[in-house]
């Protein structure tokens, strides 16, 4: 919903730089206890919001009206989901007269929840704003909260006319019109997207589909979701829900408070990729402070927490999405991923297996189980899950699903099954570089269909010329075909692209040996060992260093190299 950098707007707001890790010059005074303050800064830098808040509050014990310490504590509490606990500190910070958009946001939230829209205008007029984007739309929603729809629409129009913010203004104006009961006017704005500058985001499409449903234009709502919802699991689930129950109410904005919550979700989602994650997280948490049940806010919060490495808090946020909401499956998949990244694969598997029992018809759940089982090292279980996903997907199965099952079969030494899957993937997408490379490389390693394998890998390289693994495959195929001089050029290029890959360096060593550059070969093998190859490969490399490649090949009963140059 933005056409210019939100980062610039955030800078204008004054809270972009470390929203709860104030600089030493700001925070320390004669009364400040340096120990808790330094601990707070370290915790904030580590995204440990709870500890940061605790340490800032400890530091406040010695210096209770220090603005920077207050802002640090407020930010830590809000980021950890404790908005209510931060409210008294926000009021104290206002009393100091120090500017703080974070505190101002909490004060506005408190007033909105109490329905005191006049106080919001008092705050804004006194300079206690959050930033250009939020303040303009807050004024508009506050006017609607006062029952002054004409003034609200004028305020929305001011935002629409602001360069870079028209999308935000149009979207929220449409929501406000729907709250006021003018569904036709709201639908007209949403129907004009994206030509009117309003992008077809999930929020926009969801709102449009819901308003069409409320206008009894159910078939149009379903057609919209069919047209623009492809590939979005949540919009797909919404379509299924609306087809079953056209009158279902899901995240509808029905009040000014909910409108403000949706505003903060919009800003958090838009800022998430442009500004420090903690800054966007404050907006997402603010949305939940206004409306704890807003599912889009839960999802954005969870995603931002994942980005920050806080998998514990992320999986908690995902878990709060209700089972009967269209986003539930997406949330549970996210929760399982967060648990896996947190080092709890068994708990992640429990989540996915429960989801599989609740939604046995969903191929994406089986795919997630397969991916997790591969991480856990249970390749047979991974293959079974991918097979279940393929059965569910039927003719709609994507290339990558055959590819993933093929890899699982390859890892179990089921070459016929793996080859069949790779070729099935290529039937769906004949030019897919990953599949061409994997199948071509595997054929080379097996010494089968070498001309076809080389052709596959050459096609993959043309598609991804800077992919070191694929370039290495081409060089290795040429090596296997005895085209050593050609091979060395590609193997050297692969080593430039993947300088610390043990396999790539090992292959280059073999290439050098084959053309008589034995000193360089030994150097590359030593490099390969330094990058910790698999134990079996490491033993083979040590044998080459001790005896030379020719002796190792002879001991293995392989085909002797065709030497093309003298030794060094």
C-alpha cells in the first residue's frame, strides 16, 4: 500500500533507531546505575525483550524519570506483548515532556480502548503523535469513533492525497465506509484495485471478498478469490469457508477501535521488510493491544518474531490463531517451523501430526511432515509423507514434490524410484535447473547415460551460470567423460563460486591431478579436508593425498585416468 519508502516516514516519526535500546548519552545520568543499564542494552540487542524490560525497570529504580530508560522499558514490554504493563510508564514519560512516539502510541491505544476519542485529538494537538502515516489515519478513525463520518472521510482523503500513502488511505477509507454501512461505496474503492493505487494484498482481497458477501454477491466473492488467491493458503481457506457459509464473519472491521488495530497491522506488515524488525514488531503488538483476536496481527507478530530469532514467542503467537479460522492451517505450519528452528523437532512433529489428523485432505501438511522428517533424519518417513502429498495433489502435483520425493528415495539408495521421480518432475517443468542438475549429476556418478547427463547439466548451467554447485556438476561430468582440460575450467569456476565447499574443492583436486598438476591437486585436497567433508569422503581424500588419485581408483577397481599432461 506504499509507493515511497516507509523507512523515510519511520525516520520522521523519530523511533527507528533501536526503539528500546537508547544510546548511552541519552540514558545515563548521575543517578543511573550502569550495571542494569548495560545489561538492558545487551538484552535488547539480543532481542530478549523480557529481560530488556526487566533491566530497564531495575535501572529506573535509581532514576525513575529518565526518559531514555522509560522508553527502553516501554519498548521491551510492548515487544514482549505486555502493553498494559507499559501504560503507566508511558504516562510517566509524557509527564517528563520528552518526545516518545512509542509512549504516544500506547497513550492513544489506551484512549481508544476507553472510547475517549477527544483525548486522542488532545494528544495529537499537543504533539504526542506517532508519525505522519499513523497520525493521519488515527485522526480519521477517531472522527468515525466520534460519529462524525463526514470529517472522517475528509481525514481519509487527506491521507489519500499524501504522496506515497494513497494505498493506505484508500484501504482504510473503504473499511470505514463499510463500518458506516455504505457497503457499495466501500466495494467500489476495493474493486478499483490495483488501478487506483491500492495493491491486491491479502488484507485488501479479504476485505473485498467479505464486503461482496455482505452485499449478497457471493459468486463474485468466490470468483475474486479464485482469480487472485491462487497460491495463498489463507485466501484459499477463506474461499472454502465462504463457499460453505457465505455469511461467516472473519476479521471484519466493525468499529473504530478495530479500524485502528487494522491500521497498526497494515503498518507493521509494510514496515517489516524495510526497517529494523523490532520497530515493526511494536506496531504489530499495538494492533493486538487494541484487538487481541485480530488474526492478521497474530500472524504478522509471529513472522516478525521469527525474523528476530524468538522462536519461543513466535510459536506462542501462532498457537493463538483459532482452530475455526481460515488461517489456522497456515499458523500451525508456522508454529511447527518455529519449533523446529528452536531445536524442538519432536514437538514440531506432534503439531504437524495433529494437524494432519484434523485436515487429512491437505497436501501441504504432508509436505511439511516430509520436510521435517528429512531434518530429523528419518528419510523413509519423509518419503512416505511426500507420497501421501502426491496422492492428495493428484494431477495438480508440482514439480518440486516429485523432486523432494526423488531426493528422499535417492538417499535410501532407491535409484529406480528416484530417477522416475526426477523424470516426472521434468515432465512438469522440463527446464527446472535444480532437477536437471540433480538427475544429471546422479547419472554421472553412476556412470550411466553420460551424454544425456552432460546435456542436462549444460542446460542447468545456462539457466543458472553463477550457481557453483551446478557449474561443479558440469565440470565433474566432463571429468567423468575424460574431457579433463574442459573440466578443469569449470571446476575452477565452481571453486570461485563455492570456495569453502569440500566436494567442489575435492573435485577440482581430481581435475588438477588428471591434467598432471599434482602439486595443485594436493593443495585442493588439503583445502577440501579443512572444510570438514563427510567421514567417508574425508577418508578417500586422505588416501588420495597418501597414494595419489590413480592408486585410489585402481584400488576401487575403477577405470584408469587418461593422463593428458606430465606430472609436476
